[in-house]
C-alpha cells in the first residue's frame, strides 16, 4: 500500500494524544508530586512536606473506616453482580416477542444519573418512605428502620442502590458473551436430553467463565470507586460521625474550601489507585490458574 | 443475538424501532418449518420453546421489570401527587388521586432549573462533538494507516484504561485551575472531550473493515481523508452512535467532577443543582421527586429512541472488551 504523507497519521491522532497527555498521563504523574505537598484548593504557595501526608493517612481513622466500608461493599457486590446479571442475560437472551422492550427497560437504571437514582432511593428508604410505612403497617417492625441514619445500614442501603443500578450494565456484557457460546453445544445437549438447568451449568457457565472474571474485576473496581450513592444518601456528610465515607468521598471533601488540602487528597488518590489494583491482579491470577 | 438471520440483514436494522424484533419472529418460524426435514431436527430441539417455558419466562420478565423500573414509576407518581394528598400513607397508591404539575413549577421557583439544564446541555454538547470527531480521527489513524510508533501510541491509549478516573481527579482539577478554567462550564467539559476508551472503540470498529477495500481505493488514488470519508466512515456508524449516546449520558449524569470544579450557583449542572435542591428542600419529597424526573425523563426518552443503535452496537461487539 502506498504510504501516506508521514505527518497525516500524526495530525489525525494529535488532538486525542494531547488530551491523553494533558488529562490522563500528566495528572497521574502530578498526583504523585502533589501528594508530597500541602497544596490548597484556594491556590497560593504549596510547600514540600515529604512523607507527612502518608503518615497522616495511615493514622487517620476515617481512612480505615472508608477502607472497611469498601471491603464490605466489594464482598456484597461481587457475588450479587456476577450472578444476577448473568441470570437476567439468560432470561432476555432468547428472542421472544417484546424482548427488546424488556432489555431496554432493564437497562434504564444504568442510564439514569447516580444522583437521580440516589434521590429515588432516598425517598424509598426514608423514615416515612414506602418501605418503612409498609413494614410498619404490616406489623413487621414497630418503629421505622433507620436505613439512612444507621452507620451500618447506610452502607447496605448504598450497596442495594449500586447493585440495582449495575444489574443492567453487567447484563449487557453477559448478553454479548452469551452470543458467543456455541448454539451447537446447546442443541447437542438438548438432544441428549439435558434440561435447561443442566444446560445452564454444563454449557452456559463454562462458556462465560472468562466474562465472569472480567465482570468480577469491574464490579470490585467500581465498588472501590463508589461516590455518588454514599454522597446522596448521607447528603454529603459521610453519615453519622463521617463513618460512612468511601475513599472517593474523602478525596472530594479534601478538594474543597478553606479546610481543603489537595496534597492530602492526592495521597488518598494514590491509595485508591493501589487498592483498585489488588482485585484486578487477584482475579486475573485466579483466571490464569483456572485455565491451566 | 442467538438468531442467525440478524447478521444477514444489516439494512433492516435501519428501519423503524418497532421493526427490530420482527426479523427474529420470522427466524423462529423458519426454524419451525425447517424442522420437517429429518437432518435439521436438532435445530428444532433448541429453537422451539414449550408453552410452559414461555409462560414462565414472561412471568420472570415481568417480575424483573417491576424491580428495575418500579422505583422510577414510584418517583414519577410522587412527583404528580398534589399537596393535599398524603404521600406517607401506609396504603400507597401508584395513581395520584389529585394529579398536578404544580410540583414541577415549584422546582422552577426554588432553583434555576432551566439554567441548569442549559448548563448540562452545553457540557454534553462539547463532550459529544469532541468525542465523535477526535475519537474517529484518532481511531482511523491507528487502525487504517501505516506509520511508525503506531503500536506505541496504541499502547499508550490502552494503558490509561487501567487508571481509575477518581484517582486523578484532584490533579485534573489542578490542571483545569492552572488553565484558569475552574468554576466554568468549559472546565467541566474539557477533560471528557476526548476519552481514550472511545478512541479504542473506534480503532476496533475501523479494524474490522476488510483491508482489500482500502487497497482498491489507494489504487484509484484516494488519499487518507477520502478513504475515511467514503469507505471507512459509513461502516462504523453504529459505533459512532454508541459513542454519541454514551458521551451524552456520561456528561449529563456526571456528578463528582462538576461538584469539584463548579462553585457559582448559576453555573451548576443539573445533577449538582439537584443535590442542592435536596439539601435545601429535604422535607418536600414531591418537589425533589419532580426535580429527579426533570433530570431523568430527557435521558430516558433519548435512550428509548436510540436504544436499537445501542443494542446493535453491542451485538457488533462494541462492548466485548
């Protein structure tokens, strides 16, 4: 093929490359640099403070609470968001009349803003919201369940929101994977008398194992990155005594105002980056072992 | 997705949305007919569903439907209930007894909601146009042109996918602040204007076009831009639609980044403004419900109109990763 002029590809790729450098690569490097300073969101001169931010971070009880919340978040989201969306994908896989409507409807929570979803659940889980009113009316509980004010219930309320919002997203990924599972295998299994449950375990599951690992990684990473759900459900406070923060909530709180500290927020960002690498590496390793 | 006919009819996909399921119905009856010759009986075993299974599937579909869109309907219902109606009742009714749009008007009185919608649209427009244009150009250069460092640049785009966006948000804010764009809509829109993921999606789409077509065009003396315009672009419209939809949704729904960048009350985007509404009028659930519906309905309508492009894009492999 005739070579194009040497600069043509560079011209085409230039804007995207500049953006990549300015808004991805440089910020990653700059995060490391900032984490050794006490830069303020209001500007002014920042000073080099050495490892001080990291020392503060390790001794900060809020950071440990946030990490604990994240571990709980991951532990609950991982099984729910790898299994339920797969079942949903199996449900909408076969093309029945009207299936396009169901697929679209199941995807609706994904396209809604986390703020919208957060406010909807805020109302549903309210002290006088539909769940509490119904539960009291039916005599299941005497007083309202403190979904939005209890330190632990808040985490689970936010998790239920994340799971509900994530179902459709992972369903689509599984749907794409199911399309690649050989129809011939299903046919052969059906011919041999395998029922749908048996076919699910023997044909579908092995066919989507790689996708399950991918989804597992995505679920864990997004559980560690959770922000909007907790922010809206706690109205930005981080719950009673700030015990319901996530790492990203803390980063946002330190990014603003007079008490803000971009240096400390950057140290938290580095911690976030390291923490998100753990599930990626762990699950990638599990997968490569299972392949042997 | 399981249907073999869907791949043979790309032109039909461009017809009205209601037409989308019809090829599949035809496919099912084809399979039924095909079951008569003995050698194709296998297909029938998988293709035909018993009535019992069909009923069971529809029951499950409706149950899941209730779970996924029930909360939206409940919010819609609350937003339409009049102030004289008890929204806290233990016997909640989905249908408002005193339906009114008054709550929507009161949102407009409490916060400059049309200004916020305008701000969100400005940000979304910049991000949609930027991503379509620049991801297309870059994806084309990476997939269809031969040049040194092509693999290195591609690797660079891939490498940034590992970075969680929240981990660099602070130094992104510093960058935007240094550019003098803090507390401005351009500052909100700028970092999302070209996403590495979209460049890779376009790369992937362009790569699937057969090489021979390009070679023929080169023989005819077409330059790179002509090949992009007349050969490659028509083949990747599905991926461009997916990128457009998701750039819009991403910008419209984003919360953390505008929350960090914006300070002035008149510059807020809709999501940040809504959060402000909740913080200020926390006790008025009807009004908050109306506010959430104002943010939700436009995006739901857009997605409902464009969903067939999206699901087509999924089937073409845009999301396979």
